[in-house]
C-alpha cells in the first residue's frame, strides 16, 4: 500500500477517529468538556504533523522554486491547516480530507509534468527573454509586469550594475532572472588562461558535533589512527571538535567548539 494511502487510512480509521473525536468533541457526548485553549493546542499539533508528512510527500520543490500551481497549493494547504487548528465548530477530519485531496492533486500534477512537455509549459509557464544582444526588450518587460527599476534591481542581485555589460538576460518560470554578461565582462577562468587542473573530490566531513563519521573517514582514505594523531598534535579530543573536514590534498581542517574555546 502506498505511503500516502497508509497515512490517511490511519488518520481516518474508525479507531483513531473515535479516540480523537471523543477527546475533541466530547461536549456533545456528555463528557468533561476540554478548555478551548487545550483543544486548539491538540488540533494544532495534529495539523502540524499532517502538514509535515504532506510537505515531505510533495518534495523539496514545494518549499524552494514555486510554479503557479505550487504557489496556489502552498497558500491553500496553509489556510486549510489553520482552519483545522482553529475552527472548533467543524470536524477536524474534514480539513484533513481536504488537505489530502490537495496533496493528491499536486502529486498528480507533478507526475503529469514529468510526462508531458505541453502540460509542463501550461502549468509552469515558460521563460521570457528580457535582454537580447545587449538590447532590452520592452514588450517582454510589460508582459511580465516588470518595471525598468525592477529589472535594474534584478541585475544588481546578479552583480551587474551596468546594463551595457549584459549580453543576455532571461526570466525563468520561477521568477528568477539569470544574466549572461558580454564576453569582455565575464570572469576569467583557468580555461581562458590555458590552464588545466584535474578534478578534485569534495571535502569529507569526518567529525560533526563531536561525533566521528565512519563512512566519511573511510571514503577519505584515512583511518582512526591517522585522525587520532592529528587531534593529538592539536591537543584536543573528538568531543571538543565542532567540525572537521579532510580536503582533496589530505589536509585536515578543524573548528573547535566555542564552549571549549571559552574555557
């Protein structure tokens, strides 16, 4: 059974429903009524847990670069979660069902976008060229409802203060503006200077918050004996290390915990 089906079947099962309903709605059953503040706390905690699970199901894109539909989904899910928490007159599970529908529709939309370029273009929109061959396309600015001041702001965010240095600029469906400077204003790279370097692996974090990361240490090509010797030279123990990394040259960087430094 898929995860989302199991989650909601658990939330809406008769046993769970009867337990939470008896706690939250016992005013109608002759039991001891809960104070409103306690009921709000319980409903809020339930909403937070359900919202967390649903957000995890939707993936990281839901909390980073949003398409039009994802933006609407985020607003609606937040509003529904608030309703579940604070609307004491309605049944809590009705809001949960609505949240489930939104998540299922969003997951379906994501699957459709992966399979169909046409639907992806319709739902997310397409990129808009703002500057081409060094010339600002005013019609495209009007289409995106962007003023020239806003364009200059976006260019400054990319480190460009002179529009004359821009060869090409494009607004992505997420609303972010990417800029390609003219050749004379691009940063020099080793390739431009005729230099060639071999690829280097990423640094390996071997100690984090005083804990030695075994897999990272092994993948770095070092062992516990070598690490212990390096720490001994600095007269510290792993427990005193906030962060330690081994770079591509086999050098060890160590950041000591602030509490140890103060003492």
